[in-house]
């Protein structure tokens, strides 16, 4: 298999322990308990993401478990994990995209421990348990674009490079997962495969000048105010704009459509694992995931989650594996080459 061509459904399902696996201790069974005022250190997204985390879950969790959640939104989180070490980790729970989660996986508990201590994990779709960690939400990567009589409407991946979009194309900081996914997809579209980095870099150079944003919310803002006409963007973020009345739509990338996942992990060295598993169990519940789907169009991974009308009207269902047919980039390959690729991409996009 070519580097970068891994498909979610082809990955091994985590959970089964081999005869040589270490025994797994179960410390949490789904109960509510009094933690005695424990402080749980978590790393997660900032801005509106943090606000909705508190609204949808964390405020109630603190009350139910008599605890305090100490929230760090200053990513990236891998350097802080590495600096703190295994025994006294900076965090008890970490939320990341898959690339950084794989880079950080030595700091996290095994797949078997999640299945033994997170009751809701049993009801996640199988690819959400492939690891590392548990995928609790995802969105699909594609193009967000403006609609209008004078704006060309894209129909395929390569259309972003049409001359009509000159100086109207969005991109992101090279360290962002969606930019890295976009780069690997461009390597395939213009070259021999996802690992044809020469073709990918040439495509990035050909797209200059890019309007480069730090995060995807910058892409949302630029689409909204008309600074750009097209940008890599998830369906969730594009549909959120459309739901606000913005004249935008979303285009998938066909066989190169990849999920941007939110994956949560518990650190091996956490001294509050029972409380950490309790919080992770709630993130994996259908009730919490339904709130994210209804408010921000993110796709749930719990089989029992009901799809709200805003997503159902877009053809989204939860009746079968939602990852089927999506491409999962080979993040191990990316991480192995990341330093050189980032240095080249910064130049290629004119960052």
C-alpha cells in the first residue's frame, strides 16, 4: 500500500488482548461518584470550541463529580507532554487531531484500557476505536466556497487552481492538520500518490498567492466577508456558515475526502484515571455528541446518536459506519517526514 493511502476500514480494530498482553484494570464502570474536589487537567480546543465544551458538558460534570476541570487550550500539546514526561504528565486527558495523537501515543493508555473503562466506547463505530484513543467527533475535509452568479462553482479537487480563483484561494498555517491533509491530497491529485511530495509542493507554489489563515475559523471568516472564494474547509464548518445565512456551500474531494477527527486520550501517568475515564465516557455519549451535531454540524461516532435535522437535510445518517469510504492519511508517514515538509510548505504557500 502506498504511503498515505490507508483507509479507516482497513485498520485493525483495537480492544482484543493477545495472550501476551498485560492485564487491564477496570476502575470505572459508568457510575457518578464524589471525587472530593479533585482537579482534572485537560487539553482541548479554545475559543468557541472551549465555550461549547463547558456549555454541553464540563459545567455539569464538575457539579456531578464534585471536581474542578483545569482547561488548557494552548496547543500544540505534544511538546508539553514530552517536557513533563510519563510519570507526572501535564494532562489527564488530551484532545487532538490524529497526526498529533499518533505522535503522542507513547504517553497514552492502551486501547484495551479504554474498552475496559469507558462503557460508551462499546457503542462507538469500530473505526472510532482503532486508536490511538477514542474518536468522539469528526468532520469531512473538502472545499468551502462562496455561491454567486459571478463566482465559478467548483466541481472537483483541481478546480481550486482555476485562474478565476487567482488571489481568492485560502490556505492555512503549515502546522494545521487540514492544511497537511490538503497537501497530501494535492500530491495524489497532481502526482503519483499521497507521498509524491514534489507534486504536492509544486501545486502549493502554483496556487500562490494564497490567503493564509492560522486556523479554520479564519477560513470561515474570510469566506463570510468575501476575502476569498474557496478554501479547504470541513463540511461542519461550512454548513455552520450556511446555517447562519451565508451564501456558501461545500464540495467533497471524492476518494480523497478525509475525516478531520477529534480523538481523546488518557495519559498513562494520570493519578486521576477514574475521573478521567468518567469524563471521556461522557464525551462518548450520544447525548453530548448530539449537541455538537445540532449546534456545529460535527458528525457523531456513537451508534445510538440521533442525527439532527440540520445534518439529516444534508444527507447525513448514522445507520451504518460513517467512516466507510473515507480516506485516512498515513499520519505515521507524515510524522516521519514532518520537519522537512513543514519547512518546504511554508515557502511553497508563501506563508
